[in-house]
């Protein structure tokens, strides 16, 4: 069907259910950042292929809300569809609830599987204040019957304790203790990264994230995994049996939840509304942050050592890539896409490499100023040996997850503004990496450290300074982060964050520098006046900084010492892993600056 025919069919169903509006969000039942093609309902309905979009359909109109990353793309892909683009980043653009309250009467429908329980409840309350009702109903499944991708059926596999650091039995015991503190008899777990961590399982169901599409209901005496039977081969079945994990079909989770009595713990920010609605009236639901989210963020000693191993492998791959880029790449024509392919080739040579941790961002010249730029084979810039290149990439290794951004100058005279911008970013990057902070500090309290120098120059950036990172899991995880927004989560030992300030000049260049850093206890100083414990960051990422872009007159001696020490550590750890010519090249990049 064409988009217009799909809209007509949807409106016909809406009338059958007495709905005046229907919302199709770009989400899945597991609150995933990346999702399987089976749940790309906004794309199927509208033809829009961006990663962030929500469709609202009324009986007479249709709209797509998306952010500034996708305005041009959405404008092209919505042509002829009758769907109007709503530019949600614009000041005068109403939110979907605001638009509904101003323009609709009657009942609004949503698929409860695609809404977290918290989001559903917030929407319901907002609509109720305007005299609107909210109804749970799935209208896409009856329409999308031809060509809908199946839920992935690739077998899952055990994630060995030698990488995880703890067995599933140890983790289950710990989480049950957390449940007992809440007096919970059962807990619903729907977030795929939490399930993967808890049970030490991994899979290939979602791009860039080695997770298994499933649900878990954890009770004090039982742990039940709800998963498609095809995904449990003999090896997986033997492992789950050994760990005393029961197996049921993926779709049986609703019936199972409805049979539970007692107190049921659920995280309303991650558990979907359909699961919540399945809870029996005879049970007592308790909405609280998932204890798995907190425990998972504290990497154990094995996980941290694995991250260090992964960083060394990444360093080898990046050294070889940047050496190739400087010495050999431009003997043939290169594009942003071919650079991405070449970097993947170097990474794939590393032991235990599985896949990228997200879609590589290779932004040449002005494309680097588009924060979430994504080149494709058919839409990418030709790269020449001149100007600025921003490269944001990462790898998923069995040892751990990496995420790194480097900005390099490819050739030609460097504008003074480019040097100033790069140096402001570097100074902020070092300031955050080098700070000591007392226990109990939140990420938003540190955010200004990375921005202070560019603020003095009247410059800022809109994205977060740091996000949490999983261990052979999602490249983005909570609860910790470093950004302007208030986040009550404090920074605690074992947590990993990114450190990635940036400056972006439209149509000229983007500059971002990113390392991953881990929270560690800091040594007590001789000058300490209190008994308070302090924390610091351990820099995990290993890759050289382009010193040709630095205005050295802006660096303090302390910053120069930090940079030289980092480069010395990089050369000492990575040169032995390279051949002679590669090592000599890296040593040249790591020469101390005065």
C-alpha cells in the first residue's frame, strides 16, 4: 500500500474504535535506543526513515514530529504522503499532547506496548485535563500484515564469566536482595540490556547492541525468561538449565504476569503500559527505578580490565586507520562512506571484535557540524586531503564497549579560528578528565568544567558532555551522565562516562574530542581538610590528539603536562602491539609539545 492508502486504512479502523486521533511513536516494547525492524511502525506508516519520529493521525490530517537532525530528510521522504512535518525543535512547535488538547475532542488511541507506563500515565493525565480520553489499542498490527519483518530468531549465547566477572547466579542473588528491600515478591524486567546483563546472555537481535529480545520475570524462588523458542538452541538451553532459569514463549509474559499475586516491582520508565495492564488487581504494583540499572552501571574489576583490553585493541585499529589516512588513502578517491568501511576493516582485525557500537559518524568539513550526521553509500561527501574531518566511532568487543571521537586536519593551511576552536575543546576535555570531586557529586555539577573556556569566548554546544557506557552492551546507558540537565544520579566508582565537548560551525567544520573515563577512588591529598572521600576519572581511551590543531599559547603548563603524559602512556602501551613502521609513526604523533 501507498502511504495515503495506509492512512485511509488506519482511519477506517479508528472510526471502528471511535477514535479521533491515533499516535504511532518510534519506539519498541522494550524502550530500546535501537530496535529491530519488526517495530519500525513509523517508517512503515509514513515512509520516514529517520531514527527519531512520531506520527499523529486524525480523521482528517496526519503529522510527523521529528527534530532538527531530520528536517531535510523528512521533507523529502514525506512528499506526496499528505503527512505534515512538525519541526519539534522550533520554539513555536507544540508538543503532541499540546496539539491534541488544542485541536481534538473525544478519544485518542495508542498501542500500550509502545509506551512506557510512566509516559502513558502522563499522556493520560494531560489529555484528561482537556476532556480527552486515552485508549489502549494496537491498530498497526491488523494493517501491517504483508512484508512485516519477523522478530529476530537468531540463537542467543552465553556471555562467559571470564568476560562478565560475575555469574548469573551471583547477579540474581544480588537483585533479589534489592527486591527484598522493597518487599517485592516479583519484578518485571523488559529492558534488553538489563536482561542481557542479569542473565549473562547476548545475541544479535538489535543493530549495534548485543542483546536478546525477551522479557524476564524475577521472583524470589524463580527466574523466568520469555523468549521465542527458536532462539534457544541446545547450548543455550543447557546454560539456562544450569543457571536454573525457566524458559517460556515470548508472548506468554502477559498471562504469566496476570497470575502473580503479592507485590510486583516495575520500573515505569522502562516497562511498557501493556505489561503494567497485565498486572492482576489482586497484586500490588510498586513503581520504582530498576535496581539492575544501578548495579549494572558499577563495573566490576573484570569488566573494567576488559574495557582496558578493548581500548588497546581500538587504539591499534585507530592508529592503523589514521596512518593509512595520512599516507595511502588519497591515492584513490575517498568518501565519508569509504572511510567508515576502512575503519571497520581495521577494527574487525582485533581479537573478540563483534560489531560497531553505533553507526560511525564520519563528518567531513561542514558535515562535521551536524552532530548526529549519518553518511550513506548514496549520500556522502567526497573527502580530500585538506580541511577538517570529525570521526566518531566505537566497537563492541567481548571484552567491552568503546566510543571515541577524534578530529583531525587532513591538509592545507589551518585557519586560526580552527585552532582556537580545537584548543577550547581540548582544554575543556582535559579539565573534565583531570578533576577530583567528592563522593555524592552529580554529573550536572561537572558539566561547566568542559564548557568554561568556550563560554568565555561566547561559544557553547547543545548536546550532553558525557553519557554512561555499558560493558559489551549499549553504548549509551544510565543512570549517570554529565550534562546541563538536572540528574539526581550521583557518580559512583566503576561507572563509565564519555568526556566529549565540541564546537560546531555551520558549513565549516565540527570539532569534538571524546574519551571514555571511569570513576575511581582518588588518593587523599596531604592538604585535605576533611575526611571526605574524593573520586577522580581514569581515562580509558587511547588515541593521539592532533597537535597540529593546538594553539599552544592557550595551554597552561599543567595542560601541556597532562597531554604529554597521555601521549607517553599511549606510546608505551600501544607501540609494542604495532609493527616497526606503525610504531615509529605513532611515536611521532606522540612527541611531547613544549
